[in-house]
C-alpha cells in the first residue's frame, strides 16, 4: 500500500493502477491471503545483468543515531550540511530526451558550469561554503556513515531527536573507503565491514581525514518531521525495516515488489522474502544489486555493516508493465 502511494506520481503509475485498486479493496478484509494476491495479480521476472549473470551483491543499510548539537563546540565539531546555495542541478533530459533521469551537479565559475567541490574541497572551504549548517555531531566517521546510509537521527543534549533525510549530493561518484583500506593492505577483505572501518578509524585518528577524502562524494541533508515511521526513501514513502530495499531504478522499477533470495549477514543461512523497491543509493549500480534496509539503531547497524552476500532478484510486475 505504501508503494502504491509512491508509484501514483511515477511515469509507470498508470500500469499499477489496477493492481493498487485491487490491493486497496482487499487490504484488511477477513480471509484475505496476501501471498495468493501477489500470485494472482503479478508475474515474476528474473533479473539478470547485461552479461546474463543472475547473481549479484546484496548489501545492507540502516538508520543510525548520532549525538549532536545546534551549535559548534569542541565536543561537536563535525558539520551536517544542508544543500549549498551555489549547487546547481541540471536536468539534461530537457535538452537530450535520451538522457532521461540523468542529472549533473555543478557550480558557476564566471559564466561556465564546473564540477562541484569534492569532499576534500568542501572540508577545506569549511564555513565559507554558502549554505546552512544544520547541526554539528561528535564523530567524523559516524557522520561519513550517515552520508552513506542517506538518513539518520541526531540526539541533542536536551534529549530531543532531529531526523535527517538525503537532500542532494555533490555529483562526484561514490568510492569505497573499505576498498581503499584493503588495497593499501591496512585491512583484509573480510575485515572491511563498517565495524572494521570504525575500528581502524579509532586506531588511526590522524589519518582519518585523508581516508575519508578518498571518497569524493558528499551528501547534503534536510531536516524532516520526527515520527515513528521509517526514513523516507527515493519513492517518497517511509521505508519498512527488513522489507524495503534500495535498487538501481534503471533496471528495477521503483515501487515494484521484488522477491529476494540471499543469505543472512556472514552466514550461509537462507533469507528469502518478498521486499519492496522503495529506495536508491549512490553505490547501488547494476541490475542484480540491492541494499537491504535493516531498520533503526545499533542492532540494525550491526546487521547492515556485515552484510555483503550473493543473491538473486525477481521483480513482480502487472501484465500492463510486462517487459517487451
């Protein structure tokens, strides 16, 4: 039902209307069998990469909790930035229709559009970066992972909680700092989890900024109303713990139900379930590729940080949207 709210405004929304209307009519009715509903009204299609491979990587993400302040101090020095005033977002499809959904970020230098500042350049500019700083938090690596997750919560000294959601990005490609540590021989491949990177950061505080700057991508946030719902994903609806995934929308349509077949983090124990494609992510590129949303807090973070499994995907579509 949440995905039906989201797909209504999407280009393929009309194709979902019949199934969404049937879902609204059946929702909550006595004797309603959700599994039978999906089997009757949707058809599964195996997702494959361009080379024909049907197996890909399944990672995990979550909504973290950070400690922060509205004002900067020695305890809270790391800025959580809103969208800068000079960030330009150019929709190329207005000029080149074949580049649908392709957007370029940049800034003006005279009368010329140039790439926006990288992570290292944003840090060097500091308070000279035009735009609002929303909050300050106490830990640079936790802020980095907040940007990777795309949403989170910050607890202030008075006990109140501020919720943050992805607002925009500087246009630079995401580069894995875990991969950088492995290539340098600082971590073994099996140690390059979120927890392994955090441990490295605590042991090497003087080298942390240099490591973080190997990823030129930088995420900007906006404040959103606090609620008990999950964070808002790219579909525009709240994510549901252990039922929402982030996908590459060029291959898997946002809003679609997806059957996921993978294993639990760091185990061979099967995890096979119906999930909903309700989000996207800078690192989620490719057809057989998904990021599984574990929910909010420390336990969810433990699962998400260790998840790097093989998996398969089947997208469920109404007949109106059957692949050509």
